């Protein structure tokens, strides 16, 4: 695919003897939002975690096939996983700010990565908070605890924290599923804003959210990639009968 | 469709389908009665058609509200979305057909003193073609049958030609018989309404293609012999063939 950021070929993943991903081949377009949908247990979160090698942390996981980011095999020997994860930000269902100030939450990553002096870090914090559409809400209380922020603000703080270390890919695992509709809308608007700079993958159970925020949609079922295509096609005229049944609410 | 996890959604879609079917039957009757009344000069039947339009309008409003509710509350996608969108569109076509039937019916008493002028035109043949097109278009739509839809679309030209023949004939009558100008003018309008009925039938047939294949073929000449499958103008045959 033209402008492919991540190229996945024949990816298989096993948890012990259980196969969770089956022969997935997929090209993720650069600076677009790709939604991963499918019923619980279909492998979409496992797939997401295989893109920044988070599955390495689980005992008994075995992977075959290849995942290439900018044409570089991330499972090749000698790949620096810490460096890889710096390039790939991740946001989870439950926001997980550090029990520190708002400022320190965002400054932490750049600081331990040696990304600049005091002044540069302060600029980076502001820039990241602005990109995460949170700056105006927190600029006057940067020294206050991050735990005092609302759920939606905490989630945007976590996005700002991911952005601060300069990634080019953002993985989001149900980033708005614990938020109210207004906070969800802010996250969705933010995703739309961020895609001009980042390649974004989002796992969501909310099909309308997938339809609203993504450019491309991948439908997973029982560890297989059933269909991948432009979101407008998946939600108006899916090619595969199983996709049609899933998006119209006939199984899942 | 009876297999959504949300049974209420199934029920709502079934209800919508039933309303469209009932409105279709009503409009077909209105059109048949209007044409019968015209050919027989039956003023009472014409009055019945005019009165019957309130029922058509009631269905129009109910179906529009029903579709709006489904779109707002169920957020349908894929086949379900096409079903609701096409129901909205066909509802509009049916309502316009009802108006065309009324327009024909309203002119019948004005033609009473010139009964033989009707039989000098092609309105009987036009009525036969239009009612057959409507019946087939509605079958194509309810059964999402593309081949029946195509058979409707190709007949639209026949009606257009008959309308043109009526125009030529009626303007000749006007020139030769100034006393018939008024009656001939009404018949021109009746002919135009029959042609409009066929247009609406064609629109419904095109909607059947949207439901079946998710293709929007209107405005593209789909189904005409000189067009490709998607409605584009077919490439001319290479020279020498």
C-alpha cells in the first residue's frame, strides 16, 4: 500500500498452545486513523499490543510472521524495545496518571529520555498539553496533582504524556470507554486533530465511535482479520457477510 | 430481516416494511382508479381518488417519522441503513404518485363535455404502461430484484415517446379546433402526469438497485440499452467492427 506506516505480514500469535492471532497481513496507512473492531476475545487488543511488543511482557507468548514499521522489522534481533516504545505511544482504557503534578506527569518521559534542559522540557510540556487539547484547562494549576483532574482530563493528560516523548504512532485501547459523552467527544475531536501528525490505531467496542473517528477499519473475528477497508465502505457496504452481520448487530 | 440481536430493531424494520407495502397498495389503487375514471369519464370515482389522497399523505408523514426515529435511535449501518434511506426515498416517490393521480382526477369533470377527445389520444396506452411499471417497480423494490428493476427502467422511453405523440396530437387539435383548446390543455397536463408516474416508477426501480447492490444509479442512465452496467455511456465500438 502507498503511504503504509506499519506493514504486518502473516502474523501469528500464540498464548501457550492457544492461537490468538491467525495469519494477519495488513498495511496500516500513515497519518490516518485505523479502528480495530470485533467481538470480545477476537484478538484486536492482542494485535494492537503486538505493534509495540507489549506482548513480550507476557509469559508463554510466541509470535511468527513480521511487523515492519517504516520498513524496519520490530521483532528482529537487536531491536531496542525501549527505543521502539518511545516511537509508539500507548493510551489505555483506564487513564493511569502518575501520582505527581500535572507538569511532572508530562515532563517525566522527556526527562528520563534526556530530551532537554529545564527550559526545553517546560516548552515540551506546554506543547504536548496544547496538542492534547488540555493546556487551557490546566495552565494555571500545573503544579497540582494530576489525580485531581476529571476522568476525561486524565485521559487527555495520558495522551499528552505519550506525545511528549515524540512518537510517530499512537495506539489507543478503548481510550474513551470509561468516559461520559462530552469527555468522549473531546477525545474523538482530539484524535481527529492528531491524525495530521501521527498514525493512530484505536481499539473500540463502540462501532459508532469507529465510524466517527477512523479513516480505515479492520474487523477481527476469532483471531482472524475478516475485512479491512475504508471506514465509509465498512459501514455502508461491507464486502464480507460476517462484517455485515457484526456491524448491523446480528452477532457478537 | 428477523435476526438482529435487538429484537425491537427487527420489529421496527418489519413495521416500516409493512407501512411501505400498505402505502404502495393504496397508491397503486389511486393511480388505477384515476386512469379508470379518466377513460370512463367517471366523475364519482375521480372524487373518490381526490378524497383518498389524505390517506396517502398520512402514510407519507408516518413513514417519514418512522425513518427519522430509526435513524436517530438505532443508528443503522450497511444494509439496514440502505433499507431506511430507500424507504424514505420510495415514500417520497409514492406520495408524488398520489399527487399525480389527484391531478388527473381533478381534470376529469372538465373533460365531460368533450368525452371523445380522450379516446383520440394515447392516454389509455400510457396508463397501461405506467401502471405496469409501477407494479413491477414496487416488486423490484420489495424483493431487491435488479433484473425486474432494469425491465422498468427500459420502459421509461416508451412513455416519453407517447407523451411526445400526445403533445403533437393535442397541439394539432388546438390549432384546428379553438373550442377544444381548454380540453386539450387539460389532456396535455394529464399526459404529463402519466409521464411523471412512469418517472416515479423508474426512481423506485433505481432505489431497488441501491438496496440490492449499494449502487447509486440515478441520474446515470442505468439500465438503458446504450449504457454500461454502472450507467456510464458505453464506449463506441472500434471503427471497422
